[in-house]
RNA sequence: GCCGAAGUGGCGGAACUGGCAGACGCACACGACUCAAAAUCGUGCGGUUAUCCAUGCGGGUUCGAGUCCCGCCUUCGGCACCA
């Protein structure tokens, strides 16, 4: 008998699928669409198991939806700008462009071995000018609408590499490339105004029913909305006000000192020429000598310096000393706080160190804490004390009343703050999308004209890994006429953060070859939003938040039909080996290529999908892979063996005896379970286990005399159909072997027959006081009383009850009966 | 420190609205086939066994709890001086 020759089978069908353009998709208004997307990869050159898992999960969903009758869009592309290409250029002298395209070619061929149902005609690469032209176009839209701006701000700076680093490139406070401690440097950088969208990005999380709560919560925390008040404290003897933000206006009477961030722009003016200047300066220089990480450590002792100035409490007029301190940040709120040591632990620590006054103004509801002798700050809500006319109010009431009071005297109002900062997108890098802006002495920053896009990356650059962006070394790039006035202008030489490229790629897929628009609105209307998005949880915040931000901006500009990009999100777990993430340094990497060569891609896919539910971590097991391989052999063997008997059989399926009924029952429970597990829950592991049970049942049934061949034929056909999303190659082979035409991808998903699920007799459980005592076969579908009477009349049940007093009987028809006795 | 998730056999994991804990697979053991091995097929497989004990630990609700509630422990993840 023919045996399962996976390598021939896989090569054969992959070739046919490709030449017949099986997975090519077009807009079709007669069908409901389904847009399924896996996060596109960075072309590092090698496919790893995480990729295989990600795309296998996606392929099951895509093939299933197609068979369910949807018009499925399932594209793939490359997130191909980024640092590794440039590092390779510095290290090996290969141009990033060559390095990247070679990697793409390599990875594409590996990816094709997986047999995923991608429409390769829609392939995109973010480093291709056809793509980044539209990236630049979008950037200009942001600029024209006031959402992109340039400002000078302290950024991460590696003094050894002489370059700016993204936050992600700072690992444990050091440069990821050279290990030098990272400092801060003031640089002129481009920002996107994501803070304008903070409230909507937060509020619309509620719309995202199909997202994991975990991811929504992470975004919520990242956006970090705080409701409170901005309060102005006048400086004593100066015509100047110190504005602070607080979430606890109810503690205003407990403010005993003020703190400004060391970088606060007003500090210099307050101390200049005063006797305090020298002491403050020595504190500031101490801070400057520290690295950013040392400074931002929560365990750092709180230290500061008195400015020799006083502010006045806007309600009481009380005189309050003003400090600077290392624990107040310039880039949150107003860069200054009112310190209430009785009710904030940080202020409490500082007050203890500098012997500052601690006045309790909130009393706990249960007064078990001695509020006058605090060992630590009491930071919960409570009842106001020591607060004049506000005494006795609850914290929440006092917040409202005190804000109202401040508003009346024009010294404060309600205020909301977000921890989300504007998005710094400038990178002093070569291998990224050029920022299409030109600086002109007359006109300032002017966007490049649309007809001149894309602003191409120059090729005559030097990669030293030091200094400014490599674009400054190009002789052809920098100088260009101002698009507005025509005088000599200078191009921006920084490139964009690559997270911008990936913030809209899902939109380009709907119309990837459009040369006139970044995509046709017509097509976007049909395809958007992405119905199911699948990727690693490591993108829970940045990529997914940025994509939501872009979609909302484009929606507001009437350039996108939806304001949320991804309806449903599945965050797949990592692939582990020996309990930890596969990595070269740990030497626990399992190469997909090797597994595919030894067992075939169907086995690899099956193992990955079977061993763990998609959102959980997956522990790699070589023995488990062999188990999956064994199962596919088992399937191949029984289908081809039984097929010799059923191939020419036709006629109606008649169920005659218990064996046949049982086989038909298992077939239909499996159809139901697989349909629900794949379609509703993404529980691929249990779907597969139920298919295994069907195969086991088929092996059992094979042993009976006089096989019901029309029934067997039906089982074989449906078995192959439901296997096909998981293991498409072997399924396609068996589909044709069993005499069927066409591709499985174009077949309809088999529906279960509800009648077959009804059993005449059901095994039920008899419990006494909640413990299982007996199992009985009884007719199904009885009423509660029929069920109860039948079981209580049973001899073996009565034997359990001899000499006992029955207190209560709880019948659950078709399941169990519990008898409570004394 | 704050927020969140998860703890079930030797292992990966099932158990959907509270209703037979351990589906399916791996590993292991035994049997059949074989001169033999591999492959394959079959049987067994939480601990004890008259019974009982078992879903991290301790309580609770319920006729009945892996599932719900309260309090701990452990592990993992996110944020981290955010006023």
C-alpha cells in the first residue's frame, strides 16, 4: 500500500495551489468578507517557530472561514525598515538595501514551504519606495493638520555611539549596541500628537469586545488618565504663579511645601542672584552627573534643595516653602506639585528627611489609625479634618467643592492628565522612511510637494555608526529648493521610527498596487476593518496603540472608513523549549526547516496547533512532534485502506445497527465540536483531539463484519474536509485519492446532523450525598419526574438506600440524580 | 510598590452556563505480529484499594465546587517617583 510520502505530497500541492492562483482574492459584493491578518514579520532572514505558530493559527482561521463561505483576505508582507539592516551594513559592509531584499527572498521561500493560504499578489514591503511614498504622504497629512511638530526635548543619548536611541533600544539603562550608560541630550525632534487622541484611544477600548481584557488593560494603564485639578499658588512677593496638578484637591489644606522639577524653566529666575543659588546649583550638578536610570529609580533617596522662596495657599493664604527635588518629573502635569506629606508616601519620605511639617487633613472612616502620629502616609479617601469649612466632608465631595471654590477665585479648575506622551518619531538612522520635510530660512518647515514623492533614500551614504543620521553624508540629498518660495532649503536628514510603517500597512493590503492613492476608499470600505488580527502579546501596547491612533486620524480626515482597525485580536503565546524562550545564546533553538524536512510541514503545523491553546505558551517537544507525525500516518493509512472498498460505492446512507449508529454519532459530535472550537473559540487543540477520537472510532469500527460502506465513505469525506484547515497538504492528497474534484479550499464546510447526536439511551450517574455510587443506562429525554421515578425504582439504587431516610432528591435529566440521605 | 493572569497525573493539556476530574496526546509497562528489531495493532496507566483520598494552601456558599465567594502562598506578565 502507498505510504505517507509527505515531501512529495507537500511539494506537489503547493505548486498546484500557486499555479492555479487558488488564494487570489478580489472584492466580491455578493459575499460577506473576512479580513484575516497576522502581524507581518521583520525580514531577519530566518523563519523561527514563533512565525510558524503565528501563521499556522492564521491559516486555520482563514481556510475555515473560506470554507464557511466568506470572501477571505489573507495577505502577507514585510516590516522591512529597521536597525538590524543598518547594523549589518556597519559590521559586514553590505548595503542595507541588498541585505534586506536578500533576506526577504530567503524568508519568502521558507514561508511558502508552510503552505499558508496567502494572496501573494498583495505582498508589500515597507522599505519599497511604492510603500514609503504613501508613508510620507500620510506624514504630510499629519503635518498639515497640526499633528506633527518639531520641538527640542531631552532624548536618550549614547555618548559612545554618538547617537539617539529609541526607548526600546535602551536595555536596563544601557545602549543595546555598546553597553554604555545612556544619558539625556536636548535635540530637535519630530513628534506626533498622539496625546490629542488619548481620551478617544482610552474610551474606544470599550468598543473592542473581541480584544483580550489583558491587552485593553495594558493600553489603559499606558494611556494613564488621571482626573484632578490644576491649582495656582502665587509666589510671595513676586508677580508669578506656580501651577501644580493634583489628583487630590481634597488634601489642599495639608500642603506644607511645594516641589518643582529640577528642569522646571522658572527655577533659574527664582534663585538667580539670591543666597540660595549656590546650594541649588550644587544639587543640580549632582543630578546631572547621574544616569537617567539612576535618577528614575524608585529606590533612589528623595533629595532636594530649598529655593528660598515661598508660595501662598490659594484658599488659606498660608506661606509654603518651595523646593526642587529629584522625584518630581518635568514632563508630567505642570512639572511641579503641592506636597501633602500626610497623604502621599513620597512627600512623606521627603518631609521626614528635611523635617518639614506634616499636617493630616483626611481621617480614615474607621479610625484605627492614629492620624496625628503617622508612620507612613495615609493615602486613601476619608473624611476631611483641619480643613476649615470643608471639615466633615467626604473626600469625593470635598474634591468637587474645593475645585468649585478655586474656580470662583480663579486660582484653579478641574484638569485631566495623561501619562501618554507625544510620540517621538525622529531617528538618526539611514534604513527608515525619510521624513519628507524641508527647512527654509524664510518659510520654516515645509513639506515636500506631493508630485515629488517619494523622497528617496539616497544611496551615496557612509555608515559609520557614529554621529548624525547617515543621510547627512550624502552629497545629493540635503540641498533642495524650498517647495514654497523656491530658495535654497535643507532636507530633514532624520528618518521615521519604523513603528509608523507598521501603523497602517493593513490599509495598504486592501489595494497594494495603487499608484494614485494610498488605497482606494471603495476597496477599504469593503475590506476594513480587519476581522481577526493575530500576533504576539509583545505588541500589546506600542504597535497596537499606534495603529489605532493612525486609523483614528485617517478616519477624522475622511481617508479611512473605520475608526478602529482590528475587530478581534488574538495574542498568541511564545514557543518555549525547556521552559524558556528559544534563543541562540541558550542554544535551545529548534529550526523549522529541519522539522519540516524530517516530518513535513503538516506535522509541524499539527503539533503546534495541538500541543497548546493558541494564546498560551507552547512547550516544544520532539516526542510530541513524533506523535503528531504518527497520527497523520494513521489517518493516511486508514483512509487509503478503507478507500479501496468505498471508492466505487454510491447510494443512500442507512443506519442499521448500534455500531453504525455509534460511528455516525462520533462523526457528528466531532463535526459540531470542530466547528465550534475553530469558529467561535479558537480552541484548535481540542478540535484536533476530537478529530483524533473520530479516527480512533474509525479504527474500532473497521473491525466489525459487513462494513456499511456508504457510511464509511461519508465519514472519510468529512474527516478530510475538517482536517484540511490544520493539515492542508495531506488532506488535499486524500481528497483526490478518495475520488473528489477541485480544491478543498473551495469546498463547503460540512454541517453536523443534529438527529445523529440524539441517543436513545444515556449513561447517567446516581449520587448519594454528592458522591458517585452507581451508573445506569436510561432512556434519554425523560421529564424530571419520569427520570426520578425510573431511577428510584431501580434495584441497585434501592439497595443503596436501605435503612436510610431520604431527605431530598435532585434529578438532572440525562445527566445525574443526587439523593440526600441521613 | 501598583495593576493583571495563572496554579489540575511523570509531562503537554481537557472538563462550554456549578453536575462522573484527568478527554486527546506524550512518556512508561505489558500483550499480539516477528527468528529478532523497528513499524503497526491491542490492553493498562493519579494515590490507595471492602473503601476512601485527590485540581497550590486554609475557610465559606451549595444537594453538589477544578469552576462561585473570602483570606493566604507561589509563579509569570505589564507599569514603575505619573503627583
